[in-house]
């Protein structure tokens, strides 16, 4: 073999090796891009801010009625402006709940862990305040309308959610619950998944609030009836991931029907026979036009039925539910429900 041949072989080997290395680098880059696309990139969260009662009192103008937003089963909600000008939401826990948890150090430890939670479909908790007779939670100000208002308290000033946006809200809500159940460590059980705890922004992105606070009302039924499963009351099993999935199923039925679950009306008992007999058109909200393509709504109804129609051990996991609802949401992008 001549010197020329040897040089040629070396050059060819070098070219082949360079090509292989280049292909490997390209594969690694593409895999990393694909991984990043599938993950939600979230900014680093700071630790919980502990507010003084004076700070909160000033932010709410002494808990003025002018700042009052509403009342829920856990407390009274106000808007606030902190000293730096930041808008916040202030939840003042009802005195009776503070009294029943007197001497319990759980509040501060739980709130510190809740403040670390961050997800596009979850309302961020910024911090809290503790004082004798006071427990206060400070959250981000999101300027949203609740799903409950869209479905049940609507006025002429707010347009009804069309089917495409209802599918988007359903998927976003499920992703928020999935983050609490499967990503946060240790996992967080919401404890009261219902339409009033789902907020919707101007882009129809759903954010879940009031998560992880069931320790404040371990024995209380108010606000839970119609949104938790039978096992919740049996042998005091209480809240669990499975009961959260049940609550999600109830909310999905409300999204489909526009009807409110609760005292005097059991939406599960009313809806399940209709779904089983495939009478989906009788289930749907009559205030908006029923689409010609019913497949996405039939699928949504079946998911809801699986969430509420099975015992805890046979109920689908939130991961399974999210996989289906994500597909429905993606499909809704190509369907103009409102024009049908």
C-alpha cells in the first residue's frame, strides 16, 4: 500500500468519524429541544413571605368593605395593595376556624410548602400572616372571574363560555390538579375541587385556588356536598387524590350541562343515566348552540362519568384524565364550536 493510499484511508476515516460525531450532536440537540418543549419551564420561586398583621391591615385599608371580594367556606376575601404597590388577594380565615385550630402549628408549616407551588394553572400563594385570633393567606392577584360565575351566576355583561373554551378550561383545571398530585413533593390533595375554586383569565386559562387547605375544616360539610364522593363521609376517610378526581368529574358535568351541583340537585345521579344511554344532547347546556360534531363532548362526558361513576380504587388517575383532556383541547383548536 502506497503512502498516498494510507493518507487517503486516514482522511476517509476522519471524515466518517466527523460525520458520526456530527449526527450524534444533532440527535442530542433535537432530543433536548423535544424534552424542553414537553416540560413547563417555570421561574424559581422564593420562599414564603411572612407578612405582619400591620402590613395586611394597611393593604386592605383595615379590611374595608370597599376591598371586599366575597366570602367562602374558609374565609373572607379582599383585594389588597402592598407597600410596594403590588396588588394581592387576601383571604382572612373565618374566626371559628382559627379558634378550632388554636394551638395547632400546622398552618405555618403547610403554608410554607404551599408557597413553593408554581404552575400556569394554579394560583400562586405568596405568603401568610399569623397573629392571635388571625390566620391570613396572601395570594397573587389574577384579576379573574370564577368558573362558577361563568356557568351559574352569569349576567348579560359576561359572554357565555363556548364549547372550545370549555374544553380548554377543563384541560387546564386537570393539569393544575395533576401538578399538585404528581409533581409537587410531597403531593398536595386539593380537598375541595369545585367550580368556585377555578378562576379564568382573559385568555380563558384556568387556575385552581384554595388547594391544600382542607386541614382547616377536617369535619365540615359546608361547601363540600355534591363535590366529594361517598367514601369521603364513610369511616371519615376524608380528602384524597381520588376524591379530587371525583370533584373534577363533577366540575366537568357542570361544564357540559351548565347546571350547578349541590344541595337539592345531585348532578351525578341526573347525568350518569343520560351518559350511559348516550343521550348526550339532553345533558348539554341549552344556552349555547350544540355543535354538529358531538364527538369531543361525548368523550368529555365519558371522562366525567369515569371520574364520578366508580369507587376510589377503580377511578382513573389524574394522569389518565389529563392525557385525554389535553387531546380534546388540542382538537378544539381546529373546531369552531361557536359558529356551528
